[in-house]
């Protein structure tokens, strides 16, 4: 195990490009391990300290303020001797000279560089996508634009029925807009929910006032200077009116800066198991990363990456990031959903299903050879962690089949009864 060099005359220069959740988590971990090893400079594209991007939806819905979701204000950086350049994104990296250049003209040298550039929202390049009133849902600026638009009431169209799209739709509805969700697939959140859970969610949201156009493809966004409506790519080219259009159709890793610097990139910035790029002085974490051909957008994998990267930067041993197997737990407009693994199954699997539609509860557990290979929970997600443990451990659940749907508590009660 390598320790810090006690003869080091002065701290090394660490530059962090990106002031988001993954990059700042890596900085936190690094400060805990080696607080004096680096002089740290952080460049962020947004004019704020670090904030919890996951909590943008409650801000849009009026349940929280921007101040409520800030995790590191400017004082936090100052107290730790970190130089923060907020609202000043890096525009170029000179790997030969080990310098970065920002939009305002700042130049910062580095001994180590950490890329945490995140991801950018996907914009469908249909006619009219550049009109005023067409926005994405990614940052505080987007939320502020939506709140300004919602202040006048009117109609909103949200393109995309995934998590972000539904959260944007629900928030705008809470702000008084008439909202229609447009989704190309025939069910909501098709990556996280099976058809039954997806329909339960659609029905619940419709009861709260949202409208849906499922299986609909956007052909064009209408308007001269500002959006006035959306036209669909169906036989009759039908349209709906809109004062605001929110694109929430996905994200892609932000890699252009890394590409321009000559770093290897696939879908994301290519890193090894220590989160190093092929340039050993440059690391990357978060949504911008591609590791073993996989990219991640959930928090848990990003935290794992940050921990390994910080350990390596601190020279406290070569911990390895082997990738992440994840479960998805979400709260969509107040409804809890959870899924993991292959929750659809195939001819070689069996599904255990529990449904109580009156209570709004649905569970589907997929088994193969008496082992849990996937699950989807709607409404009651308390046992999601337990099912995930069973999946990860490949536990033989043959003896639990009759009670598996009723969760860990039922299993524990049965075990206690047998012991008595």
C-alpha cells in the first residue's frame, strides 16, 4: 500500500472540471483521505455551488427552494481552501502543457485532472426545436425557465414518459399548467416497469390531472418565434396547442471536451478500473464515464466511482471499480416504484405476482431455477432491498416460494415460528 510522500515540498495541483454530484463526492472522499495532498481548483458551468440534481423535481413542484437543495455553498469551498470558478466552464485541455482554459480566459495548471462533466440532455432535432419555449429538464436554469412559463398558466407538452419527463409533467401540473405527456413507446418508464406497473402509474397520474399521448411520435414543433404547438407523425398529422415544450427524452455523456483533448471515448470517456483515462494524469467519474462499455446515471454507481477514484488520487492503495449492478428505486409524483434485473422473464422463468389494485400495490418476482432474477414493485417497495440481496447472492428461494411475495417480515415470522 502506498502512502503520502512525507518529503513532498508542496501540494500537487488538482483541477476538477465539473461541479456536480459525482465530482464533488470524489473531492469529499479525497479530503477525508489526504486533506493536504492537493491544492484543488474546481470549474463549474453553472453559477452555483454544488447542489443535489435529484431534487430539482421538488423545486419545480414548489415543494422546495433552490437553497434547500444546495449541498455545498461557496463557504464550504472557501473553508477547505478550494478555489471555485462557478459559471466559468472549461473550454480546452492542453495535455502536453498540463493546462486547462476556461470560457472567461482563466488558465489553470494541473498535476492531476478530474473530469466530471456529466451528461447533456438529448434534443430531438425536429423542425422547431430551437424555438423559444422549447427547453430541457436538467439544471436549475431549466427549472427557473419552467417556473416562469408556468406563472402564466397555459398548456405544456412534455416529450418523454421516463422518470424525468413524468417529474417535469407533474411539477408543471402542480404549478397550474394543463400538461400532456407525449411518449413514443406504448407504456411509461418502459426500462423500469413492466406493462402492468406502467399502466397503474399512468392511471394514477391521469387521475391527478395529467394527459397522455402514448405511441405518439413528434414530427414538428410549431410556431414562428415562440412555440405554439406540436404536430405528430400520424396519418392525419394531428396537432395540440402548447405554450411550453419540455424535451425529456434522455441524456448522453458529455465527452466533447475529452475528445478534443485526444482522450479515448466511446459513449463516454473511457476509464479503467481505477477511473483513470489512458492518460494517467487524468481521471473521470460520473455520468460522463464509460467503464467496461457501461455508462451509469444512478447515484449509487457514481458514489462507488468517486470512492475508488479518490483512493487512487490519495495513493492509499489501488482499489478497483468493477462496475455496478443496480436496483432502481424512484418516487414518481408521490408513487413509489422499484425494479431490478430481468423483471419480464422468458420461457425458462416463472413469475410470482401479487396485485391489490384498490390499494395501489403490485409486485412481480421473476424466478429461474428457484433464484430471483428480477423484480418490479409498485406502491409497496419496502422489500426491494431484500429482493436485491436475494438476486445478488443467487439465493435458492425454493423454500420461500409460498411467502416470497409477502416480504422479509413474513419470512422472519415463519422462521421464528419454526424455532419456537
